[in-house]
């Protein structure tokens, strides 16, 4: 899996998940709060677009931007850090989409709760520490106390890091990773629906 015992081979794939989470949540949360402060978000509540459709519409451009950034990070990982990808790059890109859906959904939820950009920034940063310390990025989940192992199963990065390391380090296929992908799909749909519901309550539609 890591014959040269290079720390980069182990940590860089996990770092991809953390970077994508930070970028996606911050971008969409700050953007929507900025729109609310300007009053443009309230104007959208007057349109006939359903709240869920509005949330999905907001996610698409940020999803495309984050996906592009992910490709750039993978390029840097391969060229600069010399971390080989033993599995399918196409599978890696495909299984990244559910994770992006999930973290963008979390950003939408934050945007419905935050009143200012500073508050949105603080809430977004609050999602990082659990992802860094409890997702398996630094510490192995198997070595954690049972309580923290339970929390780790609620963190999207836990499943995405397993996907990243599985494909990049071991050359794992979909037969090994479909469970992680399924959890992320459920999480992504759940956070998006929650954001739409909170938006409805907030706007009084």
C-alpha cells in the first residue's frame, strides 16, 4: 500500500478531503449570507422556484468550481508530491461528487442559520476540527474510544478519506467503496433537503 513508507502518501489524500470541505462550505455559506445582507436572496423568495430547486441551483456553480479545484489538487498531489494513484482516476472523480454534494449541503445549512458573514465564517470553521481529528485523517478510527468512533461515523470526511486512500493507495474498486459512497449520497440528499426546509421556515414561504 505504501512501500516507501512516505508520510505524503498517507496524509496528502486525506488532506484533499479537508481542503475541499473548507473551500466548499466557506464559498457557498459566505456567498448566500452576503446575498441576504444585500437583500437579493429575499427577492428570490418571490419567484415561483421551489426552495429545493433554489438550493440545487445555488449548489451547481459552486459544485463545478470545487470540482475543478479538486482536479487541480490531484494534479499537484501527483506532480509535486509524487503520490501515485493506483486506482481509477475516473472512479475517484465520480465518487467525489457525493462528498461535494454533502459539504455544499452543510454550507447551505450554515447559510440559513448565520446572520452575518462573520458568523458564517465561524460556523464553517467549526466543522473543520472534527473532520481533522475524528475522520481518520490524523488518528486511526480503530484506535479511538467508542464514543469518538461513533462521532466519526457522522462526519462526511470519514467516508471520503476512506475512498481517497482506497483508490489512491490500494487501487480499490467500486466493490470495496460502494458502502462509503452510499452513505455520502444519503448525507448529501439529507443536508440539501434540510437546507431547503430551513430556508422555507426562514422566508415564511
